[in-house]
C-alpha cells in the first residue's frame, strides 16, 4: 500500500512573496507541498515543528530515523545557490552548518539543525558579535575554493561592462561619480581576483547558535575570489546603531579595521573589493528601478575612500 502523503503547510508570507515571481517560481511554489512530502519519505524524516522561511527557501525542522535533529531546506535551483552543496562539502562543517544530504535535481538539502531562535544579531554587544563574525569569516575564507564555482573575476568583469549604461539612471551627480570611482577600484583589481572559497552573504542573521560549535554560518552563496569581497554584508549590520554613534564614518572604519585584522587582509585591496560590493549593490538597485543609492552604501564607500 502506498503511504499517505504528509501535508506540509506553506507559510502564507512565503507564498505571497513567491506570488510576485515568474511563472517558474509560481509553479515551484504550487509543487512545494508534494516536494516536501516526497523528501520526508525518501530520506525517512519526521516533521518536528512548523516550517520557517527566508526570502527564497522553505525550511522544515525534521528528525531522522536515528533521532538526529535536522532541517529540510527546499529552494529553487538558482545560479546564486547551486554551488552551496559543493561549498558546504568543502568546508565540511568547519565554522558552517553541516550538509547531511542533497538532491542535485531539485536543490533540496538536509542540513544540521541549529537554533534559529538565536541568530548572532541577538547578541547585544556589537563588538562581540562582530568578532564572532570575523572569526568565522577568517576560517571560511582560509579554504581554497574547489573547481566548479562561480568566479569573482567573471562577476567583476560583468559589473564593469554594465556600469557605463547604468550610471546615468542615478539622479545625483555625486552618486554617479561615486559609482564610477567604485568601478575604477574594481578595474585595478580585476587581474587578481583571488582563489579563496567565499560565503558571499555573511551577516549577523546568517549565523546561528549551535551545539557542535557556539556559532555557525548558514546560507552560503559560494564564490571563488578575494576575501575582501566578503566584508560589506558585515559592515552594514545594525545600521541604526551605526547612525546612533553620531559618527557613522568612524563606526564604519572601526568595523573595517576589526575585519581586516581578523582576516589578515591588505587594507588597500580590501577597500577596493568592498567598493566592488558597493558597485554590485548599486547596479542591482538601478536594475530594480531605483534612482538613488542606499545611504548606508554611500556612507561606507565615502568613509573608505577618505582613508584609502
């Protein structure tokens, strides 16, 4: 007898966000309950709580047949995340969540269960939180990237190609100049893009408390490149607190110093690649129809350029 399909409830907020996606996204969402049920059966898992979600994935707490707590992560196969299994296997749990199983056809992953109620952002002391992040980032970027991942060299070259056509969309001439300066900084580094395994999106909410280690990184979007390209997501954490210091530029430089020291980075190169992340975010915003830059990005870029 065929076992009954276990119903998986898709959170309404997650479903609503996918309602704005393309036809492929809507089709994936419609198939999601059956997909989840199929993997519960295939990997002999039992649901262990309500589903949670991020921007593009559904995460279901589960328990394995042997009692191991885990999470079932379901997401579309996309360019940003298709390298995650390879990256996680390469790190093998060193500072990052463990990959327990993976289905390459659907992108479904079975991961070590961490404490989602305790992200690093729950630490009240920002300096302590930044030191935890910096330590994890140093460990992750110490690993040489395996073959088969996207490369910073290709991404940077594509950004430089798009910049001239994108800049005129910005209303403020000073912001146009800033984006061009960021592009110039990237152009200077294009011949030395680096060979480390990058997480690409390590910020406080992508670090969770664990049992195997106090804190572990999650949700990598692996990339081969220079560790300096990793710093910006950490630097604009808790931006309200940065503004509350009354001297945002000084707060930015304090974070930059802490990160570059922990990762033992050349400050000049790290500045250039951080400006590259500002450029990347600016291009994404312009493609989304925006005509101004995010104030935090402007402050970070301006502070770094003033102390180059």
